C-alpha cells in the first residue's frame, strides 16, 4: 500500500495527474508532496529493514524447526527450562484422592490455591468446604467412585496417617488424601491374629534333650477337633526322644512353650505360635481355615491360620 502511495506521489511531482487515483494527493501543493514523499519513503525503508530482520530470524530458527518436526513430542524447547520433578507449583496443587479404606483407584484432583484464598479469605473452615466441593465435582465424573457413607457429599478428608485435614493451606502437591462421607478414617491395614503350627521333634545331644522344628508330612491325614488333641504347657513327657540329632541347621524350640499332641500318635507334636500382624485388606481368603492341618507348598515346615476381626 505504501508503495502505491509513493508511486502516485512521484506521478504528481512529474505532472502525470492521469495516473493519480487518490483525490487527497491531487489537492496537495508541491511542497506538501515532497514532505509526504519523504515520510512514505522512510516508512518503506523501515518495512524493508523489518522484513530483512524477520528473514534472518527465520533462518536461525530453521534448524530448531527441523528438530521439532523430527523429534515430535520428545523435543524440548531450548528457551524453556525443565523443572525438577519434586517442584511444587506455587498456586496449584495436584491431589491424589482415594476412597476411604482403599489404596488403589486414585483420582487426580487439581486445586487452585489462589482461587480458594480469594473466595474464602482467611477462614480454614470455608476453604475446607471449598476444597470438598471441588473434589466432589471431580468425583462425579468418575464411574468407579462410590460414596462410602450415608452422605453423597464429602464431609471429611484424611491424610496417610489417618489425621483429619482441617486446613487446606497445609496440603502439599502430589499429596494422597482419603475422602470420607461422614464416617471415621478406615485404615488400609487390617489387624490379623496369626496362628502358626510347626511340627517339632526331640533328640538327645550330649545328654541334653533338644527340641527343634521338623518337616510336616503333607500326606499324613490328621483329623480336626479338640477331642483328638491334647494341650501341653511344656513339651510332653511321653514323647519318645531319639538318640541322634538329625537336622543340625533347623530352628530349636524352648521346652517351656505351648504344644498340642495328637492323642492317636504321641509322636505328632505341634508348636503353637501366636502373633498379631497388620496386613493389607486385599489379601486372598483361605478356604481351608476349618482344617487343623492343611499342607501348604509355601511353608513346608508349618501351617498358618490368619484370623481377621470379621472372622
């Protein structure tokens, strides 16, 4: 456009009025035409310099553009610095939300800290309600998430230690939280009473009776029921002790422990060990808990019962 104006100004100065289509130029005096021509020529020079500069930048970016096209999503822009993985955003949080009592099926919820502070001021209760509302909106779009209480709106939030979250400003980026619909925190661990039955035998060594664990033969059919077994506070006296110690590497047992002895075969003595453990709730159920002796390939020396609170 500036070039066309310059052409018409040149035509006016050369007296070629038939080539002029701009009426404004026809009304200008000769001195004004020279001033206008100088201004237009200056603008044309600036435009040409900008085009030259722009082409120079394109030439510099050509290798970068080619690398971007070749590497696609793997390409990292040189002017962008990659943040460390543990860097927390100043105004945004990404929370990992779980159902109360579960440690799988996480749902990512993004929280804008600045928005919460702006809408709720410095009131932790109002901010907590705002966070709960944002979590509720996100969970509504998840088909797998089910309310765990009577309410359909989250009313309580817990951290990994089971502590209830009261102040959302203390939340950290990538923090795991558990959503409650009114109920108390449900631990991810289940207290389990573990009963272990190890077969033991006894042998003499240097005149001393040594009791040690031995292999439990899976082919031996032992009937269940209390009437078939005798409780022994200490190792039973009617056990026939062997003369030689067969397995030096096996674990020895204190003679004052509690044992049960099979009445039909006094040589069948089992050591009872009781422990309390915390286990994940999603452990497989055992179908043989009613059998006193049920062989297991994983524990050839013993048989283990797991008794949960529900049982």
